[in-house]
C-alpha cells in the first residue's frame, strides 16, 4: 500500500511541475451567473448552462414531480426494468425537437459517444476525426479498434485526402466491406468556432462515408427552432448520426443520439454503454424533457436572443482590449494564453477580483495552448460584462 501511494505521489509531483495539476473546487450554490466558492460570491463565466436552465423553476418543478411519481432511482438498466415513462417521453421529445425518426438517451454524452461509435465500427473499419474533437470521441475511436485518421482542425483538403485513401480500402475484395465514419463537432468546445458542415456533408457523400455530428455546444442555441447548427444549415436529414448532451444548454444531465429508427434499434442491441449501465434517474429525463419544450417556446427564443446580444457586446469589448476572437461564433470565448502556469496564475488573479474563469490546459487542449475559457449565458447581465471588461483591461493580465 505504501509503495502504491509513493508511486502516485511521484506521478502527481510530475503533473505539478508541468503546471498541469488539477483539483476540484466546491460550489456552495446552484449553477448560476453568480456562484459561491469558499464563502465568496464570484461572477461565473465558466458554465455550459448557456440558457440558464439548470436552476430554472420549470425544470426544478418537473424534477420534483418526477421524483414524487417515479422515485429517486431507476432500478436497473434500460433493457431490464429501468425504462420508465420519463425516458420514453424524453426520447419522443428529442426526436420531435430534432426532426428525426428516432432518438435514444444515454446516461451522459460521453457514454453516448463511446457506445455508438463502438457499436458502429470494428477493427476493419476507418474512423476519421477532426483534430479538436472532444475526448469522448477520441476515446470511443480508440476503443472501437477502427483505423484512426485525424485531419487538422477544419481542414477540408486533409479530410478529402483521407477519404480518397479510405475509398480504396472500402472497395477492397475481402468479404467484409469496411465502413468509414467521419466525426466532428458542430461547435468546438474549447475554441468556440464552427465546423464547415456543408462541405463535410458534400465530401462524405462523394466518398460514401458516414457522418456523425456532435452538437453538444449547439443544441438549444442555433437554428430557428434552436435544434442546432445542422438545423440552421438545413442539413439535419443528411447526417447519419446526431449526438449531443442534455447537460449543457438543456440544463439537465444525460446524452442522446438521434437519427433513423434503424440506428436507435441497432444501438439498443449493440451499444454496450447503453446496455450495461443503470438507466439515468427519471428526474433527469423529466427535467430534460421540459427543457427541450422550454427551448422551443417564446421564452427559449428570448433567452437565446439575450445571450446573442450579450455575446456580441462581450466579443466587441474583448476584441478592443486586444484579444483575438475572430473565429469565435458561439457562447465559448477562448482567451488564449499559451503557457500553462501563466494561465493558472491569471485564473487565480481573476478569482481574487471576483470572477470565475478557469484555466483550460493539456490534456483538454494541446500543450502550450492553455487558455481561459470564458462562456456567456443568458443569465448574465450587461453589468457583469462591464465588470469583466474593466478587470481584463485594468492590468490584471
Ligand atoms: C460535454 C461534451 C460531451 C460529453 O457530454 P456529457 O453529457 O458531459 O458527458 C461530448 N462532446 C462534447 C463536444 C462536449 O463538449
């Protein structure tokens, strides 16, 4: 036992030396634009609760009602006896919202990615990823055993080179015809820029590949009905697999996959993270269901509108202060610092001044590209932005 801890402490020391040590911070308040940490109230610019729904009265009420009616736990996996009415209602609501034939919910976006990619691909297949996709997709790709090819971020020429190569493999004479799956995000989680989805759809059609799009940071925010970037670009029915999370703009917890009925039927049979895991608690499903309805309502439209206005003025002010946000087209505003230790020091300074904006470091982003990842939500006020702007301009950095 002693040896074990000595070894781990050595490893932790190495992590510290690189400026990469991480620790948990306890929040003593609900998720909101102001949060309580260590008895102090901080303006929170770090949450993915983009529409301010996590602590919304409608979601809380739905959660309480679901607990009263269906209890706290779901009792078993979905295929045993854990598929309760709120899970079905959620899946019908997601499918209607996204305009797909069917949807399937998972306990997290992470498990949706791992379960789906490993169900679709095996070692004879090819998976093609944008360099900046989320860790859940990278882990899924590795676990699937498929041949992994990575193209530089949003680089269509590199993507096409890989697809041209993969086409030669797909027409090989072996019995099993290999499949190629491209996976990208619609809004990139650490850079806040968008994928060129129209062009990617055209390429996947040209080379007979399948496409999976992770809308984790676009669902609830983009498009006329706030379904995501695919809706905005009119591409929803040209993508084989859509994925997302219920834990960001939708204010609850869980992940989902949507697409054809054949896809969800297949995943119920083959997605191991779905099959071998206790069903999400019914309260989370109920909260996500009302969140999706709220997002589509006039209140959802107002919240998105407010967020867009706050974003425009924040971007303008930060740009005036010298930050390069030219590629940002979402609620994620990365302030690139570079050095890991420096980013951590800046985050600490900002905390002292009353702002919570965490430093994002390797392995979440590449080494040497540490950043303050600033996120805006519909719950922020213009005053929050004024304060932030003066803190960031007043020689804090
Ligand atoms: C957060 C996130 C996920 C994982 O979703 P969870 O529900 O938090 O597990 C997947 N993909 C992207 C791009 C994400 O940002």
